[in-house]
C-alpha cells in the first residue's frame, strides 16, 4: 500500500457517518447517536543508507460514544453519554491524591 492509497483510505474512514450514527425512532422520539472520532496517519519512503529500499505507512482510528441528540416533536436535546470507566479512573486518582496528602500530613506531624 502506498501513501496515496493510505490517505484515501483514511479520508474514507473519517466521514460524518463515523461521527453520527444512523437515527432510529421509537414512539415518536428520534435518537441520533454521536461519537468522538480521531485518527492519524503516517508514511515514509526512500532508501536508508546501506539498508536498501525503505518504505512504510500506517493509519489508526479511534472512536468513543459521547452522547445522542434526542428529537421529540420540534424539540431537540443533547444527552451526554456516561463513560463509567472515566468516572472510575477519576475517582481512583482523587482517592490516591487524598491518601498521599494524608500520609504526607501524618509524616509531617510525626
């Protein structure tokens, strides 16, 4: 795969269809899911000194849900997604900071 083919594939992969999912309706309410999509690409070429021909390319794409637009009649609202893993990691970091603060305070007293 050359760099041009990789960039074409990357452009095709990062479309609005990756950000907004297909809308679905139930009981007169339409929901349009949304995601945060990000990616990167890289490529290379040429010859390395004494190494023969060289080339390479790569592409990565990541997505995570961020919420959904909810349409009820003429009203549109945004409902953010709850990322439980992020909440757990944040709580763990706060707990660790509290433990280290208490430990430092106890050492200073002793």
